[in-house]
């Protein structure tokens, strides 16, 4: 195991969780839909739990956890906000932003596990796999909501 690369990897996972936390904080504030107001804070809590575990592991390795937010989705989120303002279906646009953000987070976890076999310990691999499963569960709920919204839109537009 390469300690420095392990710390770097764990910090990259903190960055995507920071972004996810920020995204769900914003989404919770922005939505008027009761089901989303209940669900989004739960998704935020998932990333807060993941982040807390990652921070503890970095400290155990003697590293310094990052406070950065991965910036890849910032422009996309802004564009989706603009699109939602003009589209008339804010719920669908918001769910699309959530899907995109969660997809990026899950892909980052997948790449972390695939590309860093020799840079993380067995414990870290188990922790990252467990976190990925939690995130995938949240993602599946967003997909279900998104599909339900799309079905409703189809029925309304008939």
C-alpha cells in the first residue's frame, strides 16, 4: 500500500462527497415538493457519513483531509438551473441534476477501486465498497423518482 497515494485517493472521494453534500443542500432549499424535501436531506446524510469515515481514515494515515469541492459539476448544475427556470418542469430538471451528480460520484468510486488496487489497504477497499453501495442505493431512488416524473409528464402531455 502506498500511503501518500491512499491519502490522495481518499481525499478525491471527500471532494465528490463535498460536492454531493452541497448539491443536496441546495436542492433541499430550492424544491417545494414535499417528497424531495424529505429525501434530499437523507442523501446529504449518506455523503456526510461517507465523508466522516474518509476523514477518520486520512487522519489514521497521518494525512490532512481536503476541504475542496470537485468543481466538475458546477457549470452543469448552473446550466440545469437556468434550463429549469425556462422549461416549466423544475422537478424533472432538478432530478436530472441529482442523477448527474450521483452518477459522477459513483463513477469516481468505481474508478477509485479499479485503478488503485495496490494503493489502498483491504480495510480501505471494504470501506469504499460499502460507501459505494450506500450511494448506489440513493442513486436508485433518484432513478425511480425520475422515471415516475417522466411517466407523469407523458400522461399529462397525451
